[in-house]
C-alpha cells in the first residue's frame, strides 16, 4: 500500500486499515529523546553463561547509534530513513553521517556509553536511574525466554554449562527519559 515504507525489514505505517489481513508484529511509535536534535538508541551487549541457574552479565560498554538527520514527527518525514532509523549501516549512507575520530568523539553519529553518560550528566540527567531501568528490561526479557532456551537446550541434549549466548539489546530512550 502507499502507507507502507520498508527499511531493512522495518515497516512504518501511516494507517493500518489496508494492512489488517497481513501478519506483522506491531509496535507503537514512541517519541524519542534526542541528542543534538537527532534520534538515537543504545546497543547493549549481554552475555548469558547459564540458564539454570540463570547467569546474566551486562557489558558496561556499548554503542549509542545516532540518526544522521534531525528528528521530526512530521508525517512527511516517514520517507526519510535517516530521521527515524538509527542503524549505523543505514545512516552511513547519508552524506551527513559523521564517523567518530576517537572513542570520545561527541560530534560523531556513533558514541560509546561513557560518552553518553557524560552527555547526560552535562544535561543534568541522572544516568543511574536510566541504566537501572535498562537492567530491569534486560532481565525481564531474558526471563521471558528462559523456558524456551532451557527446552531447546534439553531437546538438543546439550549442557548449558558448556555454552554461552551473546545477545545484543537495542534500547530506545523516550522523550520522557524512559528506556524501552
């Protein structure tokens, strides 16, 4: 339909009326917190070293992926993938993308979490609260899939003490500073 836009498997709809008979996982579009007027998300890495008991390790570092065009909720911006998507692979296609010069380059479209924490502190935003909520999201997400992971391990006759899982979590921070 004319309401559908596709970018790397992501569909944005202006209206769902023509799409009701198709199978999609739907998510409400959340208003994003911005950095220098641009949407961003966090890519965090989690290591699972066991399911029973559950052992989860959240890496202290990660990535902040910043869109390469100014964020707007104007409906006409749906066609601009550089406004709404934060994927680095997509944004590097934009002539306005800024590659980091070093690990602390806050002018770039990709930061490390240390630079992000410094940015939040400079804006008088408590990053500790945000990251505690992120930990909660990670734990609850993994617990929600724990039974499936245990069952799969058992079906394959594997011992979870001899394996690990490295997971990437993409976390959006809303305009209300809530991780999602």
